[in-house]
């Protein structure tokens, strides 16, 4: 696959899009409503960071019970399964540290009350993930004059429930000719979104928002200098995710990666491989067995500090599995060559995302 290059995320050094200009002068504090999943929460942190409010944010989390029968009830609205208020430990993932050791359990009435008491300026509320939709909408309804609510990813409901919706273009794949062909005719009326974006409530992106802007990469480059700078160049970084409903793969992808890597190892100075929490054991076992003893290859064991941000800063090229829109978005924003493996296993909006990257490359 051809290397692909996307514009760098907005930062003060390169100028902000019009939608962000002046935001820090009007809004002086932010509330992030997360759902416990790094892929969703990192998008919130990325937007807040781009607005210069990273050190002025309060983080709440909607916590859905897990385990047992709850695994079969994930389709129920979040309000049917919430119980109690508590503090939830905040795991530091992918090198992203927002400076807190715990997060408050989300409560719409409490968030709205705090916003109403803040008379200096409106409160920016940023939410992402299905379980945050009703809560973020409730905050806006309860404190309409005191908040500006941004929902990241399409809420599968009316966009005017929020002040702004930031959503990737591939969320509208269902409206394309290809998307319509993949949906049985009987179900087409039920698949959302059912209308193209309209009005002033939305911003379309190519991929996922993230925290890997130029400032973050400079910090990571310095933090990981002693470990990564001395490595023989070029440095190839391989990020392996895991199968999803629309990107199904297993040992076949691991074997494909091993063969491909053996073919290019002579042109690499160093190779660093990282697995995600979603990587199946059978996939990681094959890769460790076949590549773990090679002198050019280092495989992160998950126990040391996560090198993800350091890899983004120091890599000369990336190989990334097709299932992770977040990892692909981060790597593409660096402007370095990115090679995607496993696209043939993906369908639905994942395929649309990959096509957009190819078209832009």
C-alpha cells in the first residue's frame, strides 16, 4: 500500500482551524465525559488539548457494569443499568496522561449545576461514545446558557441535541451507494444516520481525533531519546490491534505479517512491535515465536512504560493493522509512511475509511 499523509492535527504552532480560533479566550474550563474506552476518551482529550484546555479539564465517566449477564445487555440504554456514584481508577493508556489518578462518575444534574455556578464563562463539555450521548444531551438541556456541548462520533439521533457534533466521514457510509448495497432492503430505514449532515451542528473529519500533535510528539521525542535515538535506522514500528465485528482476522494475519516482515528486514535498521489489549493470544504467540529472537526486532511485553508516543515520534515508517482507526489516524498525522495490513478482512465503514486514506495518499 502506498504511504499516506494527512494534515497535522491543529496546534498553536501551525494555526488553528476557524472553528477553534478564540476558543481559549471564551471558554476557560472543560468537562470531558468518557465511557471507559481509550479509543473514545482519547478523542475527547485530543480536542480539549487542541483548544489549550488540557490543564483545565474535569473528567467524568459513564461506567457500564461488566461481567456476567451484563455482557449480554450491552444494547440496553445506559440509564437502565447505572447504579450509584463512585470514583473510578483512571488507567493510563498509550502514553496519554491527563494528570489525574481518578475520574468522577458522571451525573448530568451535577455537571449542569457546576456549569451554572461558573459565571465567568461557559463550560465546554466534550463527550464521545454511545453511553455518553443521553448524558451529554441532558447536560445541555439543563444548563443551555452555560455550556457548549460537543459530541464526538455520530450520536445516531438528532444533531441539534448538541451545540456541535464532530464525526468522521465514514460514519455516513450507510448513505453511500456501496453502503446501501450492504444493507438488506428491509433494514435500510432503521440504519442510522438516515440523512446527510445539514445545518450548523457538525464538523466532518477523516479519521479519529487524538492527542499526538506536534507539541506532544516533541515531548515524547525528548522522553524516549535515550532509548530510541541510538537504534539503527530506519526504524520500523509495527502496531497490532485485534479483530472487530467489521475486521475479522486471526492467525492468518499473523502469518502474513511474519512473511512480509522477513522480506523487508534487510532494509530495516530496527523493528519495534507492540500489541494492543485486543490482540488475540494466538496472534501474539505466532509473532513472538517467529520474530522474537531476531536481533533487529524488539517486541514490547506490556510491562515496561508504554512506548507508543515515543514510537510515533521516532519511527521512520509504520505498519498498522487495518482494524484500528485510532492508531492509523495517529500515525498518518505524523506525515511518515504508513502501511496498512489486513484491509482485505474489513468491511462496512472500515473499508470506506481505508479508501479515503488511499485516495488522499
